[in-house]
């Protein structure tokens, strides 16, 4: 069994699977259950300043989208940061950390954007023996209206400023949690780096309306006939998160900055993908909220099997796909593939045919007895047939060997060549 | 209860009221909404779907399942009824295992098809329970059509004709309309008087009058032709094949179709059944008689079919259903003689055996009896001048409810085309 021990910015945990700051980490009871189930670490649900506790709505906090089988694909929430008194949380954090020394425990923080507030909260948590802090610059709902959360995360200057305060007033490792509700993830990541962050974590949730109640004509979650945008997470946001993680991982100014990957991690495979694109560990929330804490056991066994099969250490995995994350203009335009349908696996549903015939390149033939074959002279290798086929591996993309002729274009498959040297590129023609 | 399954001879009340009610309850209760959503999700929405091709009425199955999956079972029902006005009954009695579900790609992929029949029932029941009849009759055309037989073929034809605005008179020889839906079919497939409810619902289209009358005795085809612009014959198969062996006319020997019809109409506790029952035949009628004998409390029920298992016209699913109900099936044995105590059979090898039998049901096929129109048992042409025919009495297609509905519908469209002058 592969060694999954993780050391993320000096914070050690028996595996790289942490629970993200969210309802599952709001109190000792949940956190201890998570540790018992095998989670390597948790980021305690965001603490705010001392004062009257936060107030939450008493109607629905969550909205969702589902696949047709009602598998939960995306979750949206309008819950605010912890609504329990600060001291209660601090006492529980201290108790839990003492009891679970081998597990990571990081405290998420969100206080008003002024130096005194940050100095004060950092002093209050000093005594908990927690392993680090995560600055919540991400929550897009509720708290942002009060100048916190994503209201800070959307202004790189604020990110840098607050990060500096935190590094100035605390000895703890500092993770800056970024919001995806921006046009580019790079300026916020660069700002965190400049402010001295030990790591960034991303993504926080995405501003969203999951659905509209077609009787009440209100966005959902609906509170007394009205709806406010929530923060979207779960499997549906994974592609967005992967891209943002990878952008930071390859950017010249943030390359090497540790990343805690968050966003729809549901299985070991998702976790491995985040890590391959540069995440040093992952944080999970929606999957746990959907299936309970036990899923970590599949994540542990799955990642372990994978690393063993690849004869890789965990550290070998981190960032391994980053060099292959390039710009479009760097893609090989002489790489030619054709779809192949395996007749033994085909169940003759015809979805590839409908998709190709109606919406793509008319490159699939259908015989009267429902045998489906690819017309190489029409196939542009778009992959849509693969994507709509219900049988995994039934349709695959087969590469044309170099030197062979592509029946669609009549051109011989040549060596690597990309857009930057393509004759159709106006920039090339101008030279 | 004074009788039991062990009581010798033919006796009623072999089971308690509670057992009887449980035995004849709906065999496959309607999906609830959750079950329907889960089942609907399995449909791949195939292109040019094989299920749709396999359906004799060509129901757009992927579309109606998608309509269920998106929370509009009423729209799904309209999709079904547009092709098959008896989609409710067909959802209950169609041998889906040899039609739509047999060719479902998930049957190919996983040996477990989408449960099309039960989904169809979910949709049709939802709409019918709301009392909604989703079609509106066209303006009266002034044309009159006679339909003989209020079975699936006749009612399907009548409904489609009425839809086009024609005035339809349906002649029925039995006390109730519905044909085999009402007098055939195992009771547990049409529980809660569904056949009668379906007819009432179908007639909401308007423009259809049902009158008593049997062709040949009460009414003549010539008179119908003289009084109407077109005639549709959906008279079914009124006769049964004769069993010509010694003892076939003994009083404990009965036609399975008559037993099934009586069972559908009576208080089941009052219906006598033998302790040891032998059913001769291998079709759906034989299965329905055998299984229901068992459900009435017969101690032993044996179905004996003269050919091999794969030749049996009852599907493997139905054969499994029979054996699961406690019916024993013997293949490859032909009846030789019946005595008051039992039936003697012989295998092809010549080896013989005797099964004890208090009651014997003959289920060796039905024939068309309509002298002088039908000669030598040959089935009727689908069209002859201004007379159309459909259902079991007509040539072509299997003797299934769904085939009868399709033929009735198609005849109605042809008749309409002729009556409005579109074709000759």
C-alpha cells in the first residue's frame, strides 16, 4: 500500500484528504466523526470576530442540480460563516487538536478588512494549537455584502494587504482561499503570493442560482418567496476548479506556490487529477455532504492502488500534468485521430449517430440492422460520439500513424506543427 | 371455509376470502412516482429506437419515457394514446418480453430492459385517473360506420373513426363491451375492473353508440353494408378447436376460454375448480387457465403441451410465471384419452402416462366461426370492398391485444381516407 502521508506547507496529515471549511467542520462532533472515518485533516468552518453570533436563515440553505438519476451534481448554499459563539469554537478546536495530534486542523477565518480585526482574531486563536489558518476571501454570498469574503478576494490589493497582516501577527502557516468569482484567477493568486501566503486554496464557491420555482416564480433556495444567489460547488464545478488550479501551477510568478485543491472532489480519481495539475492536497465538502464521511476510505484505497500501479510516490504525482497544460496555439495540428466503434461492445442505441448526424459532421453510418460505423472521410475526431456513448470504451479515438493519409483532408500525417507556424495564421503570413 | 385445496372433485371456496383477494390482486402494481423516475432514467433515448419499431402500434417510447422523466406523465400519456388508444390495457397485457422490452438496448447490454410496460402504465393511469380524455372529436362528417365487435380492434377502430367525426355504431354480442379485455385475459392483469373503466373512458370521445347484436343471428353483413358507409369487422375468434379423443365430451372437460370468461365475471370464491386440474395446450389461454386454477385453490395443476418448450406460443416469461405459481408444465406429450378419473398422454416415443384429473381444460386454439363469410376457418381479408376487418378474426399479425388495436386504428384511417374522398 502506497504511503499517502502528506506534508503540506509543514502541516502533516496521514493522507492528503482534508475536509474543506464548511458545515461538515462546524463543530467538534462532526470533526471527530470525520477523523474517525479516516480524514487526514479538516479546515474548521470559518470563524468571525468576537461579538453577537452570526444569524442564518431558517428556510432552505441549499439548492441543488441533479443528474436524471437524481445523483447530486451541484450544490448551492446561502449559509454564512459559523453561527456559534467564538469561544465555543475555540474551546472545541483546542480539545479536538489535543485529542487528534496526527491529524491536520486548520482554522478558517473571516473578519472585517481592517488591521485591528485581523490582529485580534489571530491573537484569539493562538492558544488553540491549530496547525494553520486559511483566510476566507471566497464566500460569495451574504458576508460579501458586508465587505468580507469574496468582496476581499475580488480585490488583489486587499488580498495582499490582509495576507501581510496575517504573516505579521501570526506564526502559523497561512493559506489564502481564493474566489472563482473573478475574470482571471492569476491576479488574486499573485497578490496572495506577494503578501507572503504559504499556500493558496481554491476554489471557493461560484455565485449561482440553481433553479427557479415555477409556481412561486422565485429563485431557489427560496426564502418566503424570494431567493438570493448562493455559492455553487460539487462535481459540476470541478472543471472550472481544475483550470484555475492549473493556471496558478504553471504561471511564472506563482509556479511552486503550494495549492490546496478544492472543487467537486468526489472520488480518488478527482483528487489525483487535482494533484497532477499541481495541488499538494485536496479539500472535500460536497461529496461528504452527499454521502457521509465514509467516502474517504474509497479515496484512500483508490489513490493508494493507483500510486502502486504506477510505481509512484505521492510527491511524484503532484504537478506531473502541469507541463502538459499548454495554450491552444501549442497543440499539435498534425495529430490526427479517428473514432472507432467496437461492434462487440456496441449496444446499438444509435446515440452516436443522432449526435453526429444532427449536430456534428455526419461521419457515422447506420446500417438497416443498426450497425454503426465511422466514415473516416468525414470524421474530424471531435469526440462527441465518445462523450454521448453509454458504454465506456465502446468508441475510442485511434491515432493515424505518421505518414498515413487522412481520408478527410487527403493530407499526409506529418511531424509536430502548431498554429504558430501554420500557413493560415495571419501572423505567420505577415512575416 | 368448508373446502380446501385437498377437497376431491370440483369445488368452490377452496381458499379463504383473504387468500383469494391476494391471489387475484394486481400482478404488477403501478409504479409510484419515484419508481417511475428511476425506471425512466434507464432509457437511453435511442435514435430510431428498436422498442418503437417492435411495438405493433409504433408508440414513440423514448419520447414518452423522457416525458415521464421530466415530470410530465400526462404528456407521456398523450404520446401513447395518440398511437394506441388502449395503451392502458396494453401496458398490462402486452407480452413486452417478446416486443419492446426484448429489443431494448439495455436488454442487449445488461439483460435487463427498461421497464417500458410498467412505465406506460404509470403514464396512462396518471391521465386516466384524472378523468381526462385527451382527444376532441372533429365536426360531424355525416358518414356512418358500423363496427361489429366491441373488443380491442372494434373499439380502437370506433374511436379513431369518431375522432374524424364519423358516426359509429358498435354491435356487440356479449352483455358487456371490451371483448377479450373483459372476457379473456387473466384477472390479475386487469384488476379493479380496468377493462370496463377503459371502455368508459374511451367512449368519452363521443359519437359512438354500442348496441347489442351478433353478426349472423341478429344482424346481417348485407344489411350493415346497406345502412352504412363502411363496415368494420372485429369479431374475434368465436370457436374453439375440437379435441377429438375419447372422453373429450365428459362433463368435467371444459373449454379454457369459457372458464376464463366466467372467472372474469363472477365472484371468484363461488367458482368451482378441480382438486387436480389438467390443462391441455401451450398458449396464453392455457397459461391463464392453469395459473388461475391454481390461484382458485386447485391442489395440483399440470399444463401438458404436445410440442417442445421453445415451440410453445406462451413466452418463456409466461412459462416461468406459470411454474412460479405452482403449475407443472409437461412438454412433448399428446392427449390420448380422458376418463372421469384422469387424462392419458403419450410421448412421441409411445410411452404413456396418466395424470389424475377432476377437471380438464382444453386450450388448443380458437377458430373463426362466421358462416358463410369465413370458410374453412380461414381468417378475413383486411379489406373487401366497403368491409374492413381487424383483430384476431383478420389475416396478418399475431393474436395480441396490441395487434388488434393497431389493425383497428389503421382500418379506421383507411376508412376515413375513403369516406372523405381522398382515396378509392
